[in-house]
């Protein structure tokens, strides 16, 4: 199975596992780091994910993975919170976190810039709007390579 297919399958299974809970699937990634493969599932909920939430999903997901055995090589399964710099993956995330400080990287330059950090103003008609200092920027959603909440120290 290809990387993208594995991530989609695990996303679908995770959505089924958390369907009647207050948890939300943020992201699934299947990545190689050094010689090891990692299957990471990131969950969130209002007030934050706790260890018991992660354990419960991990056990159920592990059972499904063991039964179906869709991944040929060995890997480490990690179920966790996305952390303070949570990725913004879904269109709904860009409206959920309005007013938050975000980092956005575009695939290609927009007015000479590829990286933006500012206040998220929302998403409307396929355009993400952020404010950097006194200027409002418009970034087409389909031109965003990565977006995540930013933490200011």
C-alpha cells in the first residue's frame, strides 16, 4: 500500500473510532525517520487530549491494523495531541482559529513572500486572510503548503 493510501485508511478508521466522542482527528502521517517508520495520529478536543484518550484510540486502532495488516514493513504507532503549534489541515480549521497567531507557508511567492506569520482572519471563498502588522494578506487556500498555529514567547 502506498503512503497516501495508508494515511487515508488510518484516517477513515480513526474517524470511525472517535465518531461518538468529542475528539477530532487533526492529522495522520506515515513517515520514515532514519531507518524507522512512524504512523502518527494527532487528535484534539475542547480542553485538550489526555493520555486516556490517546490510549483508548491507540488500542482500537492497533487492533484494526493488526487484523487488516495493510502496512508491509514494521512501524511505530503514535497517538497524541498535535501540540501547541497545531497544524491547520482542514478548511474549517481556518475559521475555528480566527484571531490566533499562525504561520503559513505558500507553495509559491505571493507579492514576493512565501512565509507569513500573522493574525488569522478566516477563510472565505477559498481565500485565507491574515493580518501582518497593519496589512491584510490574502492567500489562496490551494496555494498553502503548510499552516499551523504559532506560539509567541
